[in-house]
């Protein structure tokens, strides 16, 4: 009898169960490594930033985040990010100034600017170009990155942790929990008996019981929450930078031009009317402020009235004119080369006359400062006016060349203003200008000068010989906390220079007295 052997059917190996479907969560590259890196950054942030002062800790944290991002992305990620890598330079520079300046105004400004640059960098790390954004695209990308980044921590946990396996292992922990419940009363009885048997052991047990468990657990809980919060922020940033893109995003294409709806005749009528008004106003300003007698306010006005009233109105006019030129350039029909040339010429004249208005506002503020002294607000206002003038000049350039690049020029100007205000060191400059203003024996507002940050201390020490400030002892009373011991993450160049200046002044006083 012959028998035939039928082949055994092939059975495919069982595949692991699919992950739960969460289409609303983004897909991440290397989720497990990203999650581990985010937890490490969270621990580092808790160690460096949980302190009364931020010094070198902030630039170290920013540098660590960038280094982790570069490491996770690898060579391929760096190739994709290279066109936007120039954002790293202002990011690290602004973050570094947190360890250089002590002024609270500058610290807040630098932290906010670094955060904005970081969000832009996270969005453009893998695709797109920063310079392709429109003027409203920058706040849109920053806000959108912050909101969409909140989706990445749960997505990283979903893709990295097998929650199903954790649920299956949970019943095995119940015997251990029951054992702990049985062991606690037994250990308490034995510890009480052994403490009665030996005084040294009883002393050790007493020290254990004297620990404030509530305070210890509370501090540990707060630190743990800080670690997870910082890790969540790091996961949001890293996850968004390394995300898998599924569609077109902001910055991947140039901003589409608007459909012109305003006729050339209407636009030119408006432009020429405004040009005529600005020309008449500029003539009065040049005649009085730049050629005539500008050492005193206009008749019928005090310094305060003339400077304050004129300054704010001129700033509003300048900003409205900038918006008007942008709107007209976007919505005006210009079909022929002649129409484009006529429109560009008229708008350029408007920009030039607006620059004269900005110069008039600067001159008015200078008159006010010469009369009443310099403050932080007035100095920051000066920087803003110069930045506004640069933006207006760039608007004039882009009327003739690459109009789509106006937004990135305004963005770079804003970054330049932030870096410039850090470089000039406002508090030190305020002291220097106020001490050299007026006659040699003229008084200054010493209380205001002593209210400035540690950035001003070296200039205050140098100004003691002017006779307008009180002695070293009085100065040290206002800056008694400058030389206090701080941990190395809180070290800053400003506080170190201020402490050295005070110590050298005290040594000179002691040497002169002896």
C-alpha cells in the first residue's frame, strides 16, 4: 500500500499586537531615544535652573538642548537643518548674555528672545526656510510650534512605552504590596524591642523618626514635578524638531502675493497727499530742531510737554506710515513697468520723509534727556526708535528689490536691537551719562542710580570721585547682596565685576585712611 505525504501547512508567526491608534498624535523619529534625552534634559534643567539667579546655567541649558538635538538628528538631520542653522548664532548669543548682564529688564528680554528663537529653530530644523515667512508668519510659527509641541510628549510615550505589557505585569506586583503591608507592623514591633535593648540602636532609630517625612516628601515631590515639567518641555521641543512631516508647512514656499484690489490712481493720490503733508512738517522740523535754536523748547511749551507730547505722536505716525506703505504695496495694481516705477518712487519719498519724522522724535527725546537725565525706559526707547528707522529704510529698499524679504529683514533688525541693547549695557551707560551731564557740581538722582542693577556698580565706583555720589559705604549698602556666595550655576560676569569694583574701592579707602 502506498501512502502519500501531504505537505504541512505553513503557519505565519504571530505578529505583535498593533499599537492603539491615535491619529491625532504626531509621528516622531527615534521616539525612545528622544524620550530618554528629554528626561535627561529635565533632570539637568532642575539642577541648573532651580535657583534664585540664572547665570551660566541658562546658556549651558540652551547649549545642552542644541547639542542633544544635533546628536539625535545625526548627519542626515544636520543636512536638513543647515539652511536655518544661522538661527543658532543669535540664540546662543542672547542666551549667553543672561550670564553677562544683571539687569532684570535684560534678563527677561533675553530669556523671551531665546525662547522665540528656539521655537523658530524647532519648526525649521528639518524643512522650510525662515526667510520665506511673511510678516505675520513669525508670530504664527512661534505660537503654532508652542501649541503643537504639546502633542509630542504623549506621542513619544505612546511610541516608546509598551503600556499593554505594563498592564499585564501589574497583577504580579500585588504579592509584593501585600508583603510590604505584612512587614511594616512586624518591623515596628521588633524595632521597638531592640531599641529598648540597646541605647545606641535606640538613638539611631530616634534620629530616623525625627526626620520630617512630610517636608522631605514635599520637597522631593516638588523637585520631581519640576523634572517632569522640564522634561515635558524638552520633549515638546525635540519631538517637534524631529517630527515626521505629513504635509506642507509654513516656510516651505514663498508667501503667495495678494490679489491687488486698489487702483493705481487712488493709491498715488493718497501717497502724494501724504508726501505733501510730511514734506511741510519735515520742513518745520529741520528748520527748528536741526538748523535753528533747538537748545530750548518751542515757545509756549516746557521741555516735558514739548518732548513727551511730540514724541509719542511722531512714533505713532511713523508706525502707521510703515503699515500704510506695506498695505499699499500689497494691494495696489501695477500692471506696467511705468506704473510700478511711479508707485515705488512715491512710496520711497514717503519712507524718506518718515525717516525725518523719526529723526525729529529722536531729537525731541534727546532734548528731554539732556534736561531731566537718562533712565532705562528712555534708553530702551532710543534703541526702539533706531530699530524703527532701520525697518523703514529696509522697507524703502524692498520696494525696489526682493519685496518678499521685508519680513526677514524686520526680524533680523529686531534681533539686532536685542543684541545692541545688551552690548551697550544700559544701566552702566545711564550712570555714565547722568554723571557727565550738566555742570561738574550739579546734583544727580543718586537714589535712582543706586536702584539700578549690578551692571551699574563699576561705573558708580568710578563716579565716586565726581562728588555727585556718596562714599563707598553708602554704595555698598545698596548692593550688599552683590558679593554674596552663590552656586556656580548662578555665576554671572556682571555680579563678579560689581563685587571686584566694590572690593577695590574699599581697599583704596582703607589705604588712604591708613
